[in-house]
């Protein structure tokens, strides 16, 4: 569908060989001829996807207004095209989620025990940066995950630390 883009840098997004073979030359377009796959270089994937933090699965975001799942999210998460929810990938997401939750809980515990003394803030912020795999930090600090425990508690009790973490996390 877009042979003129074959050698453009923005078209050379990282994909594992298996996903690339699976997708092949299929490139779904909507009725107007616009791409239905999410382009993470120009789209915020979280506008179209929802992360189930209990399973590590990505699913199409549900739109209350239409009562339907996001179409681009559905196409992007369709296993016949891409495999975004393989066991290895979902386990990687879950590891990252656990590490981020542990960092937040550790910071909250340290602040309850020692107050502002020590390096708790710096250690926490370093852990946020170090655990920015799979876009998960963005999910918690900029999107829906910020309402989950312990992230909501961090935001409520330490808004300045929350804002600093948000600034460190890429959107």
C-alpha cells in the first residue's frame, strides 16, 4: 500500500522478525485510505490501547461514547497481524509493572519511616527511569494506571514527586 515509504526512516520501526513475517505486506487501511495500525512515532498508543495490569495484555481501548472498542486498537492487537500479547511480552510487561509498584511502595514506606531524610526521592526517580520498559511508566504516570494503587497514593501524598516522575517519563 505504501511502497514509496519502504526506505523512509520513520517507516523502519523496530519489530521482531516473527512479527514482521506475520504482518508480511498486509497493511490495513480504513475507508479513507488511512493506516489502521498504530504508528508510535506519530500516535500515542495509549489513545488506542488499554493495559490490563493484572495480565500484562494490551487490548483495544473501549469508547464509552460509541459503546465500541477503538478500531485502530483492535487492528493493532489482532493476533493474526501482530503478536503483541505473546507470553514472553506479557510477562515482560508484568515484570516491569511489579518493579514500578515495588519502587512506589518502597518510596512511600521510606517516607513514612524517615520523612524527607535520605535519598528516597532520588532512588525512586532513578527506579522510574530504569523501569520505563514497554511504555509502562507512561501508562502509570500519564494515563489510566495513575488511578491504581500505589500510584494514586503517591500522587495524592507527594504531588511534587509525582510531577517530577511525570517529567522524566516519555509520552
